C-alpha cells in the first residue's frame, strides 16, 4: 500500500492511497471460494462449481462489499502506520478501479490535535465548607412545616372544595356491569392531587358529608388495566367525611412524629445532616464546573471543525430556540472539553471498568422509580446506548480525577452564599422557578 500525502495543513489531511491489485484480488478469491462451498447451480454438484462460473455470475454483486472491506482495512492500517487519530470518519472517493489494476483512493479527513501535558495539580479550586447555625435549621424547619400536609375536621359544616381531604366509598360500572377493582371503601383523596383518572376528583367538589353522587368518567387509552382502557364508566360515590387543610402547621413534637422522627430534636438533627449532604454535593458540583472552565481556558489547541459541525447539527435537533452563534459556542466548548477529557484519560490511564458501567446503569435506572428493570433491560439490549453511557461514565471518572488532583482553597460559607457562585446559576434558577410556582 502506498500513501501519498497531497496536502497537510493544520489538522486537515489529504491522501492519495494506492492499494495493490493483488490485495483486492486476494479478497475476491476468498469470497468466491466461500460462495462456491454452498452455492447451488443446475448441472453442478454442491461444492464442485468451477470458479470461472462463480466469478461470471457473482462478480458484480460481491465487488462492492469486497471493496468496502479492503478500503476499511487499508484505512485502518494507514492511520495506524502514520500514528494518526482521525477526528471524524474519513471522506473517501474512489479515483480509479478496474479489475486487475491497483485501487486508487482520495482520502480527506481531520486528525485529532496533539495536546501538551498540563500539570493539573497547579490548578486551584475553591472548596466550600458549610457554615451552619441554628437560624439555618430554623428556616429549613419553617419551610418543612409550610409544605407539610395536615388535615383537621371542618370548623363548621360546608361542601367540599379543592385541597380538602375526602373519605369516601365508591362502586363503578361499565355498561351496567362490574369490572376488575371496581369498588372500594374508606378511600381517601386530596382534591386536586390528580390521584385518580381525569375528571374524577373535579366531580367530587361541591359535595357535603353523607351526600351521594354518580359521576361519569372515561378511562385513559393507556390505563394500566387494559380491560377498561378507553372505556366510559359510571361511579357511585358516597362522601363519608371532609377534612380541611391546616394552614399553619406548628413546629412541634407532633410534626416530628408525622415526619417519621421520634422527637423534634431528632428532626432537627436529620435536617442538619440533609443540609450538610446537599451542601457537599453542590460544593463538589461547583468544583467540577470550575475545573472544567480551568481546563478549557488553560489548554490551547486547534479544534477539528468537522467535530464542531457534527455537534452543531446535534444541538440544532435538540433545540430550535437557540441562535446560531450560541449553538456554535456551546458546540465548540463541548468538543474542546471532550478532547481534553479523552487526552487526560489516556495520559493518566483513567478507564471505565465493568463496575463503573454497572454503577452508571444503576444510577440511570433510579431516575425512573418502578421501571428500574425496564431501564436495565433497555441498556442490555441496546449496545449503542450503553456505549453512550460508557462515555458519560468516563467523563465522570476523569473529572473526579481532575478535581481530586487540583489544589484546594477552603472557604466557609452558608448555603445561600454557595448559591451566589456563577457555577451554580442553573441550580439557583431551578429553585427560584419552584418558588415562583408556589
């Protein structure tokens, strides 16, 4: 095989690749012999068909596959010989091919950049330590009490409203007939919680204790019980009790017990532990993002434009709202950081073990409570998606290595002060959005 370098500028490479005819002929002969073992042609016994007959009948159909195989093998050998890592799949044009003559290819591609070694230990990161006081615990307790649901008997008789806790009996019929799980006694529901199918709870508003009502509802098409999915049903209801929400739940021993703790002091301790855990996770996230910024800023190298183009195409499919420049900036940063992470992994022998991949799949499955087995099976049956998860696991492992290797500057701060960091804007915005919704 002959490699003629036509153009090499920066990361752009153009080759004229000549593959000897003998190489192509060898692969063709192997394919013809393989066919001859099993082919059935009238007038010939199986396995005894002359190669000339095989070639005449099958040449046109097998040549494209053989050429693909020869080209792929030759390209792999060529980049290995030149010690080059292509950034994206090379673009190959067939310049010349005739049976019995050398195969000539024009190959264009971009190579991965070579990065200088960076002393990660010299990067400084701010490591936040929680500055906690009794007032922080008090404020959190007040938030817990505000969110806590407690109900009490009605102060005076009235009809049900949204937010009330209802105790009721029910029996349902479809076309006048019973169906599976069609009745229940002493059931409870908070009106507006959407615990029941659409239209069910809304028709319970405006009823009094001991009042009965027949309501009409339609089971969703994707209802878990297939025998009733998409069908209309009538439910006879009897309201047995109505309780109203307690507007201001006091912070006391009763609250602690309703939240599963023995007493108020243990609840305070549990809250403090939760605050410390949340703070630690956010602090680590901040350090990781700061480390990413430092790596992107300190590493200087040419970025393969073809990789940026591919990432831009991917981002455009994900979002139609972002402008061209914003997409290009995000794509450039992601590609650059990806190359840095890959380089660090290679130079410092950071790799994804089976245990890391198992952990990644498990963590992904936890995001879908009740569907964990389906998520695990999905990754088992989809190697390409599992490979994507492997890439995420590698990034996680490399960034943990980087953060652990960097120099830490410790600084005490409160949770509110931690959220002032530019690296936690996304998390702060999420909290603000939740507060606005409330």
